[in-house]
C-alpha cells in the first residue's frame, strides 16, 4: 500500500526492508511515510490488519461552542417559530447533533441547580427557588417538551422549504433569519455530508486518562445559551477542555493495495462552521 501510494503521488519512498524483525520494518516504513507526505500519518489496525491512515485538519474556530438554542423561537411569530424549530430539528437529525440534555454536563448542572441550597449556604430563598424552577423547566417543563420533539420523526410542519419561501415579513431581523434558513437548506439536503463524518480521534487511546472533547459536545441543540443551566454546563465543558484535547473536523484517507487516487479534501466543515456562526449569532443577539 505504501509503495503503491508513493508512486501514485510521484514520490520516492526512502525505505528498504531489512532482515530484522517485521515490527522494526513497520516502524521504519511509518517514519518514511510520515517524512515524505504532506498529510499526517497514523498506523492503525482493523480486523488484525495494519494500514496507513492519512489525515488533514480542516480550519475550524478555536474554542468555539456551537450550541444552538431553541428558546428564541418563543419570541417569534407563531408560524416563523415553527419554521425555525423544524429547520433546527432537520439540521440536528441530518448531522447527528445531540441535545444538551443527553450529556453528562447537563446531568451535573441539573443536580447542581436542583440542590443549589447544598452548594451555597449563603443562597437566599429566592435564589434557591429560581434555580430549582429552572431545573424543572429542563426536566419537565416547556424546555423539556420542545427538546424532546427534536428526536420525533414527526416535524413541526410538513413542507419546510415551501413554508420558508412563502413566509414574508417586513422586520429586518426576521428577514435575516429567513435568509440564513434558506442558505442553511443546503446543509440538510440529501447530498450534504454530515459534520460528524469528519470526527476523527487522531490520538486515540483505548484507556485514556481523560477523553477528548468531541464534536458531539461542541455542537449541540439546547434550550437557552443565556441561563444558569447553560452557564453551569459550560463550566463543566471548560474543565474537560483544560484536561484534554479537542476533536475538530478532519478528512481521513485509508491506504490499501487498491488505492487509485491521491488524498483530497473538501471545504464542507469550513463552510458549515461559517454559516453556523452567523446563524447562532443572529438568533442569540437579536431575538
């Protein structure tokens, strides 16, 4: 595989096997591949066979949380709110984006808010009530109900693209939202990749001391990014971020004896992150 690929890309592989152990030859071959190729190289095992995996990192915002809130739809006209909810539901299903309430961050934050009096002896009765009420909102209230509908195959409306096209408004921010939803339809079409397809743990360990921060925690659907629940979840996320490394989108390429084309990569993660940044900024700052 290595010899075939080096010839395919027009490079001379500086490697000669020796009569020493196969293990030493594999190590030397790996070093040779890692030296001559512009891509990063991993040596991996699958079904008892070793193979080379070439990979490159996509450009991705550093320390960026793409937590998509739903609470803003409460301040939209009813029809536009349903359009926005349906779009986010389809976006989450297409890309495998989880709900914040499915994470350990939420469990810890919920327990903290629910039993706030145990963590802050100086908390007032009003603070304790507000924290407990927020915990109930996520556990049994409207936040819970709408987040759960993100998993429901039955949507908020039947023809999303048609409803976006038909909806008219004179309000600038609502028009900007419709423009972003129209642009975003490309990211939920049948031909669109899933951002989670670009998730690759390039430093994988079977039993790590700390697990890396995956794309599935950097990109989530949540109720609000402005309440105490979000603040606590973000605190727990920051702790993980400081202890480990972050998985960002990567394109991988496995070499086989039948490889016939060189490594290539698209710009989907870059375009998706730029659009998602604009979308979250608009709905967070203006609704």
